[in-house]
């Protein structure tokens, strides 16, 4: 069994997206909490929370892609 290089590259791309979301989400959330009196507080807070959930989801998906690339997909036999 060999490593699927195309799937590994796809996994690296998703890791890059995950890292970007991991830095962007706390930044947006901190900006929202700094400006609680601003009228755009709630929309910015919601965007930050969505980015945080997306970062977690992308993290799990990236790990799944890496596992599939390294160990192959499970057969349903």
C-alpha cells in the first residue's frame, strides 16, 4: 500500500485553510468583544463564531483526508 500523493496535497491545502481560519476566528471575535457598543457587534460576533466552528470542522476534515491518504480508504466488506 502506497501513499496517495494527490490526496495528501489536498490534505495540505485543507490544513492551510484550517490554519487561516484558526487565526482569523479569534481575531474577529476579539474585535467584536472590543466594540460591544457598536451597532455591528452582533453580526461581527456571529461571523466570528461561524469562523470558529468552520475551523474546528475543517480541522477534523483535514485529519480525515490525511488518514485516507496515508492508510487508504476503508473497504465496506
